[in-house]
C-alpha cells in the first residue's frame, strides 16, 4: 500500500505540473477573440492558384479548377483539447475550426485533390490578411496530424496591452460542414482520384483520400462528442493528460501514422462508454484509467481487432467494418459510423504502440513506486529504442508518377520499403518500423510538397532472440516446390543457392556466412542486399547503424575476441592439470577465472604468443615478437585444513610455499614454464600467461580485522551478503578481494549467455571511459555492473540487442541517474529481498548525510546481492567531483551518439565519440608510442597545440618488441625477456600520485593512449594528513620536474595550459597555505619558548 500511495502522490504532482489553470487564460482568450473578429471582418476577394502555385501543382490540380471567390468564414470556433480542458503541458495549443463557406466550392471539388488545393488557398488568404494586421508575434505553417496535404496555420499571439504574454499557440484549421458534399461520394470502394489506376487501367478505390475529406466534415462533431463526455469527469481528463505525457515520452505522437492526443482521448472516452464495455469506471483514479487503457491496447489488442464507437444498424455496421478492415490496417470507427479515425495508422505503428504499452505495464507492475520514473519521466526516443537503425537517402527520380493519388507518392515508397524489410528479415525481427515523413521544419506553401520526398527516411528494427536474428542462412522452399523456389530466387537473387542439409533435404537458401565476430553485421548485409535489388538504390543511399563503433575494440581492423574459445579451451586444460597435481600438501579443489577475458568483457584480448608455450624450443620463432604479455588471472582453492597459521605474515609465507610447490610440480609433470612470486604464480601454457593466486577462506576475516577500526569509524560496517552467509564489518575497500571478484565473474558470465549484446556493450563502455581518460576513476567491475543493469532492469525498454544501442543506453544511465540522491541496485539474479533493499537505503542515507552534504561514502553507490553497501568497486572512486565530470562527458557523448544514429554520419564523425578534448587539463604529458606496452591499441595519437615545456628523445628500444640481440640469443633468452603484466603507464601514474598527492587529479587511459592529463585541485580542509599536504606544496617547476623524473623513458613532452603558463598553477589551496602559515607560526613559538626556558 505504501508504494501505491507514493505512486499516487507522484502522479498527482505530475498532473499539477501539466494541468492548465483555465481561470488564468484571459490572454489567450483575448487572442482568440482578436483572430475571430479579424476573420469575421474579411471581405470578398478572388483567389487563384498563384497564391501557392507549387503546392497546387504538386497536388496535380489544374489552375482553372482551384480558383474561387474568398468569403469570410461561416464561423470560427474553438475545438479540441482547450474546449475539453485536457490541454497538457508543455504543448499548449488552441485549435480554431475555421468553417469555409460552401460557396467557395463546386459540386465536384471532392475529386482529384481540388478540395485540398482550395483548403490551402483559403488558409493562405487568411495568412496574408493576418500578416497585414501586425497584431501577432509571428505565423508558421504545419500540418494536421502530420498530413502534408492538409496544412494548418499557427499564430503566435503577441502580449496584451498590459504586457502579459501567453505560451498558447493558435492553430487555424480549415473545416467544412456535413452539407458541403454528399457522404455517399466517399464510399470506401469509390475512386475520387481519377489518376489512381491499376496497370490494366482500372480505377482503384481511394479510401485514404476520401477519409481525409470526411475528417474535415466531422471535426466539429468529434470535438462536441468528446466535450460531452469529458465535461462531466475531471478524472477522465486527468487520465487523458497522463496518456498524453506517456505518448510524448514514447515519441509516438509525433508521426503521421502514430497515435496522437486526439485518438488517445477518443479511445479513453470509448472505454468509458457502453460500446467500450465501460472498462473505465467513474470510480477509478486517473492512474487506474491509464492502466486500463494500456491494457486494452497491449494485452487485449483492442485496436488490432478493430472497434466501433457506437452501435449502428447491425447489417450496415458489419458490412462497413469488414470493408474498413479490408481498406485500412487499423480500424476505429467514429460515433457517426462514417469515418475510420485511425485511417492513417499503420500496422507497424500499432505494433510499436503495443510494444510500448506492454513494456509500460511491466514497469508499473514490477518496479518500485509503480514504475513512475520509467513510465512518465523517461524519454524513449528512436535512437535508444530500436536495436538497428536504417537511413534511406532517396535520390531524385528521372521518371515520376503523379505525386498524390490515394496516398502520396512518398507514402507508397515508405510502405514498399517496409514490406521489403519485413519479408527480408522475416522472423529475425520482432518489429520493423518505418517512420513516415512529414513536412520539414520551416515549411511554407510556396515550397510545395516534393520536398517531403527529399527528407531522409528512417527505419528501426527490434530483433528477435540472437540465435534466430543473427543466423547465417535463410532456408527457403525445397527444390521440388518449383513455384515457391522461383519466388525465393526472384527475391534473393544471386544470394540464393541450393544446399543439402543434414536431414537430407535440399532447399533454396540465402547464405550470410561470416566470422563469429561479424555476426552483428548480418542484418546490415541483408538490408543492403534487398534494398539495392528491389528499390533501385545505391550503396550510399542505404546506411545501417551496425558496426560503426567496431574500430574502438579492434586492433589493426580485427576484433581480438575471436580468441576467446581458445582461451577457454586452454584454461580448461590448465584446470585439469592443476587438479591432477598429487604431490601438494593440500589438493586443489577448484580453479576459478577472475579476469574479464573469461567473462567476455575485456576490451582487448591477449593473442597466443609463441614463447608462452611448453614447446618453445621445438618450433622456429618469427623474426619479430612482442615482449609484453597480459596475464589471465585465475584463483585456486585448496582443500580445508586446520593447520593454517593465524598470523597474516605466516599465511602469506605459506601461500608462497604453495606457489613454489605448484610451480615446481607443473614444470616437472607437464613441462610448463612457471615463475613464482610472493603473490602469485605465472604459468605459460599454450600461448597464454595465467597468473594463479590462492584463495584462502580466512582471507576476508584477516582483511576485516586489519581495517575494522576504520570501517566502524565511518559507519560502514553493514553486511555484505554471500548467498545465505552475511559478513559484517567491511573494510574501506575490497577491490583486491578474490572471493568477491570470483563471485562477480561468475554472475556476469551467466549474463553473457543470456544477452549476447552484453559483452560488446561492456567493451564499448570500457573503451569510451578509457578514451576520455577515466581509467583511474571507475573500476572495470563497476562498468560491468552498470551495463548489467541495462539488461536485467531495462525498463522502459527491452534489453538491447545491438552494441550501439547498448552504449547509448549506458551513457544515458550515467547521465540520467540521480547518483547523489538514489543508489543504483543491480540485481542480476533477482536475489535481493525487500529487507536487503531496506539495508541498502539505510546504508545509502547514512553515508551521504555526513559532513554537511559532503559525501564521505561512495558518490556512485552501486549495490549488488554480494555487496549491499557498495564497499567493493566504488567506495573510493569516483568522488563527487570525478562523478560530475563523468556525467558531463556522458551527457555530451549521449547527445552526439544519438545525433549520429539519426544522421548516419561518416566514419570520421563516429570516431569523435572516442576523441577526448585536452584543453581542460592544467598539464599534459605526451608519451612515446614505442614505450607503450601495446602501441597497436592506440586509437588516435594525441595532438596538442600548445608548446611544450619539456621534450624528451625517444628511447632506442621499442618496449613492445623483444630486442633483436635477445632474439638472436635463442628462445630461452627471448622467453626470459617477456614482460608479464607490466604496464609502464600504470606505474607512471602510480608514482605521480605518490609524488603529487591528493591535490592533483590524474587522468589516463589504461587500455592504450599516449597522453596523461593532470588537473590541480583544492586540498581537503580536514585536519588529517596535514603534514602530507604541506609536503605536496609544490610550484609549477616542481610539477614539471616530478612528471619528467617519474616518466623517464616514457614521457615524450610536457605541456602546460595557457592559463597555467600565464597565471601560474596554484601550488596549494588557500587552506593549505593557511596551514603552512600556522605551522611556521607554531615553529617560531616553539623556538621562542625554548629561548625563554
């Protein structure tokens, strides 16, 4: 009940924000009266096609058929949501129905778009007269329900005499009465556009054309019908407002074939009437009414089955509805029974609407507070909603059919594109959605209608499950079915071939064979093939967002993740060998992977190295070999024993003894080269280096004892949960805890199996963070949890099925989540209980209300089932400043990526997503490329415009390569020269932090970059570490010297920003300077005291 009540409170607050106070609309009412008075005083004037010659020509109407004598409107009435009091902010329109006199039309003006031409000319004459008055701020053109053939004039009211302005806009909508034309002329089987003929020359019915005219004849009746129902029910009006907010957040109402506010209002009213079985009751709340409406759309598919808003004579109703279903894809018969209100809706638009409704119902049922934020506060745009995005650049046609028949020419093309994509993708796609185009922004009648054809066409695709969507073959009919086989070959062309399958069948098959790392490109290849074959488009006309970001996780154009099966195979063999060792004091009972490579979430993967093998002596070596080898971390667990020592030092020595024993045993029994240290054993096997460490069950207890005092002092001693075990008194940071890392790895490995797009999304997210020098800010495990949240809690979306969409949602999550006010709960296995959530919230509040809003706990609070208090990955970093910086970068990149998805820019533009600005740092250290461990992973060499203050010559040797003299010395010498797990950039940053202290923020890219950025920050005002801060009081020369000394052999040049070079880098904060003065004064007093004694 508490959550329901809170949801109701939030809904009521939302309604307060979007409602209009109709007692304060005098300004807009005055503007309406002004327009009405002006229109009623207009005189008679001759109007010809010259007023909008291009528009009339594009409609195909001869000049002599569209001239008429303009007369003032019969009436100017307010209709729509302003009358029904259901206007919902921020869209504030007042619709004015301008009734055109019958004398402006001839008897047969319902034919061949003559009505549409005169409708526009009448409105253009009004616009010309209003512009002479100077009583309005400005005027613009738009269209009714995004229908380009039915323009609408928007009038921006000026401020009144007292200077009060209004946010309302006036929309002048030309209408005609029910007496203008005979309704019988608009039968769905009639042809009212004479050029609409079949190939055989037979006249075709024009139901869409006829409906557009009938719509104008009944627009006043529809407004009156809605007003009669809504005037009695404020709650029903609130339900409509909620529905409008939802439609806008789902980007549904902005398309010609989408469900707009009027149609949603009509549907909600229908559900409250006997014809709608009174599914909506007057006793319901607005939120309940909204839920019932979504249920009718999504679950009951009321629109898909077709509905009638009023009972008619049985015979006529059944006949008309059947005919409407054969003429339109979606049917909702209006109260008069004469018009299908949804004549513009397409099947794909309805499927998208149902998808959104079902996702919303899931959120309202499964999320906290009825999913209020996901339902009403989250914007679901085209770029983040669909898995694949297509953009068609439609070229100019040399031979053109008439522009406007039953539907406009571009509508026919849009439907053809959708039909071809549906057929090509078939069961690969759950939904193919082609967005219908409308008039471009800033349009006016003088431009005409052909401009709509030149607007790029966008399409979105929802994929089915991975195995179906990205299969490598489309199996067609058998070879013995000649008719269907011919159709299959006709559609697929050269892609079709006969194949024999294991069951003996021989079928026509369209084959899309590719490497496993390229399967995400299959959809792009299919789309390109069928569009070029059936739409006469060139490759540059069809752009699919699929692999544009692959460069970021590739090395020399290849995705290294193809080596994963080999890594897993070698790991399995190593595990068997380790468990088979018998001459150990304690047997190895389990071998568990720790590194991101094993869970498919590493950005780059180590490739098999010839020297990392037990057969290194038996094979000739290549002339050039890399020297840096990334180890794959694994952890072993020994059988239980009560003979372990209690002293931490003794335990470490015992582990060292085990490591030496394991190394000797592996080398003796299997001939595997091993290198043991106090922490781990490096095992070289089958081309890979495995770093083995020992997991001891009491390691956590020892760590806790070591840091218990710190933990209790900060109030962070809440439990971390491991299945049924609860461990208390957590240390300040557990990033090195092997048990936690092992649990984290096993959980995310399962995610990879459920969601194939999870792995590439994580890889892109990590590469984006590193590219913007956030490697030291956010731990890799934290990134994986953030991405995991997108998949296990995707609302209001479904889990992403493509890497580009996944990255965009990752950036949106960083940008939109309120990190300082709410924790992020990542429940991968649905194992977090309500009691756990209470603990999480309690711990979050406790950590974030200390020290006068200074966050002493994690600024980014990520709670998991194994870490309820976010102690593990984000306890120390990012801090509040680092988080703000991260959110700002995510916001900028999110907007850029969304724009590129919509515009499908060149590959160079996509690269800017991973290029980071360097003008925001106080100091920049450029690194020698040949000193990097993996120079091939460098995306873009850094470029700095400001002059350097220090330049260093490049070293003679290339770190990433084994020197030639060493190679000549033989394979053993070359193997001994391998640098396993060595990263000079990490060591450089570590030493800089030790030298410069906390007053300097250091930003770098651990994955492969040749730049390190430094920003000097104000020191903490706390009393602790005062002496350390005093030692860190350095000036510009000292900073340069520290960078130069720490980066010997690595740093190429050092650059200082213009601000630093002109003003000088602040050595320390004011607080540190104050402490220095206090320390000096204290020293002088002590000296004086000694002299006195």
